[in-house]
């Protein structure tokens, strides 16, 4: 999220977004949204009311997955355990969601500095206790680039994090607990993720946001970026423990320009601009190892929630019913261990 701007930029766009209002396509199709955030501070917080507004926009959202975003950290106590405050906070929101009868926040992915290898078990114990059965894994972002136009992600990682020996000592603790790992990186770093996934084949690794294709300088030749990304994603897809999330392309770091236009894109315009990336990723990983994700509220800078899901339904229309169900629901349910019946 390094180039995504402030929380106010993400959320204070109601009038701009209202210019494009689309009825939901295939409104009864069950969807698990496997990637959203909650913000606790700023002029435009994104809490349960805002999440409910978006998930009630016409699509059949049956469950969601919260992904860490530095929200709700503890202000005191041992530094390595302050991240557990986020799981505390999200569980409280999830309980309120359950009580309100809306789609459950069925799974929580928290954060931990996995380089703190001697503390990792303590951190994971605390997350699991705080999550009360909803905690599913860790995200530790590696997104780093030398270009000042791109910058680095919210965890402030060093270059080469996923190859770091101390990081890997912490990472190896995930598999024994059957915890997954969400990876946030930029596309030039995909070889690092391939190396990590191959070294730990028993850990489910989720490549967030298409593994981060960049569009800012010096990555402004989109055709060349697509070729490099597709080549490395083909190698990543050879790791059977890797799953890809299909969303997040609308972030400003991708430089599509949606957020600076006079109005947001329609779903058809989004498909026309980005459909090749979605189709390429699905072809490489297959629907059983791919899942659509909203990445809200970050992508709210560029488009409305309902528009995103309409675009995904346009993209998915070429596939059979079982394949569509995997992309919208079944892959996320399996990866994040969500009991859909419940």
C-alpha cells in the first residue's frame, strides 16, 4: 500500500464513486470476499458500518476474510506482541457483525515480524488465543523497490526479506500449526517468493494482488511488465502450495490512472483494461488455486465495490459453473478453512 495514499484518499470518495452505479450481475451467486481491511483511525474510518455498506451493494457476499493492515495495535506491552491487538480488534468487529446478521468476518489473517524467530511461537499462540477460532495465518509484507516512485510497503521490509534466514526460521513455524502465509510483494520480487514456496512446500502461500505488478517508473512499459510478470508467474504456478488472489490491480502503484479520472470505471471498462491479467493468472493457476478479492477499502480509491464484483462476473462468464464457484467461493473457503454451511 506504499503508493496508495492516505486513509482519507482511500475512503473519502463517495460523490465521485456515485457517478457509476451498476445493478449487480448474477446477484444470487455466493461470494466469499477473501481480502479486505478495517481502519481504526483517520477522518474516514473503515469499520463495520462501511464494510456493511459495501457488502450490501447487491452481491451475495456470504463471508469475508480480514487481512492485516496495522490496525488496532496495542499501545503498550511487549513490542513483539503489540500486533496481536489487531486480532483483538477484528474479533470485536466480527462479533458485532455476527450480532447484526450481516456476512460474517469468518477468518482473520494477522501480522508478525517473522524475523523475531525466538518469539514467533509466542506471537502465534497469542494470535490464536485472541482469534477464538478465526485466526488463519500471517501476512508479512516484502514489497520493496529501489525506485523512489514505488517505495516500500507498510511493514517497512528490507530488500530480499523472503530470502532472509531469520525470516525463514520464523516462517517454518507456520506449517506445524496449519497456518497460511499471505505474501505482499512487487512483481520483480516473484523469484524470491518462488524460492520461499519451494523451500516450504507444506505451507500454503497466497500471492496477494497478482504478486504486485508495478506501473510506476521505471515500470511504465506495461507490455514489458506483463511479459516479465507472466514469465515469473508461470514458474510460481509450478509450486503446488501457492494460490493467487485476483484483485488489487486498481491500486495507484499499478498506475492505471483510475483514481485520477473524472469518474470511476464501469465494470466493462475495468475488464477491457485489465482482463488479460485476470485471464492469464487463471490460466496459469487454475480456478482451484485462484480467488477473486476486493482489496477494499484500498481499491475504493479507484472503483466501487459492486463495480469490482460485476467486472469479476464478466471475466468469469467464460468458465463453467464449477470453475466460477471456485473463483468466487470454494478456493477461499478451502484456503482459509471457512465452513460455508455454518
